[in-house]
C-alpha cells in the first residue's frame, strides 16, 4: 500500500497538460507524478526537469537514456523505476535481446564501447557511496563530449530522485509497467514487490 495514494489524472489542469509527455514515453501518466500533484509546483517542476533531461541534443539516444535510468534504478533497488525504464527503453526501440542482456553489458556484443562506458558510469554514480573514479571518468570522456556527459549524468541524477521518491512512497505500479517488468526482467527475478497496487 502506498504511503500516499495518487490523485486522478484530471486533478490539476496544468499538471495534466504537462503530463501528456508521459503518454509518449510510457503510454500513461505515472502514479509518481499523480502523487506529486498534491503539491502541483513539485509535479510541474519535476515534469519540466524530466523533459529537459530526456531531450536529446547529442548522440545519447532515448533508448540509451532509459537503459541508463534502468541501471541506476536497479542499482538502488527501485522496482517501480526498473519497470518504467525498461518499458520506455522498449518503446524507444530497445530490442528484446538488448533489454534481456543489459546486466551483461560488459561482455555483450550488443552494446558499443561508448554505451559500456556510460553504463559503467551509471552504476558508479548511483552507488552509495559514489564510486566514480578517474578510470571511469576517463573512459566516459573517451567516448562522449561534455554536453553528452551532462545529459548522461542528468538521467542518473533524475532517477536518483525518482528512486528515492517511489521506494519511500511505495508508489503503486501501473499495469503497463508490471507487464513490461514481467516480460523483460523476470529472468533476473524482478517482481513489483511493495509497489504492487
């Protein structure tokens, strides 16, 4: 049971208009945002930050950003965000094989050296305590320019916020996200846990 239940999608007109962004990424407005709208300024600021972080201005693709978000969320244990990011990665062109192999990225030919550097950085940056060191940073700079690194870290930081929000809130997970988790993550033992509605 969530700490606080989400409000209806039409509770706040401005939030509802901004939340249409998630219809593309997920196919539905997430319960996390519907809960945030109890303080509309928080919901609106979060949606604007999400849109800014997920905007592609360099070579980091929408699918790669969701895989970075997935690794960040899996590293911190947020099952809600794991299902959301794997769903969005699939919606943005992630193949079943890439989604299935994401935890084997180090040894898989499905991922480029640049992706491997970004994924290694995501795991180090989302660790507590932070584990980013010079070799990880050097490898990241070898493959990505400064603007792209800002985008990558923006995704990691965004999901740091979401992981804390959703795990502490016990946000109930939507049917579409559960289906994605079961389809793409069941082989590694994923289940909704405390996020089951």
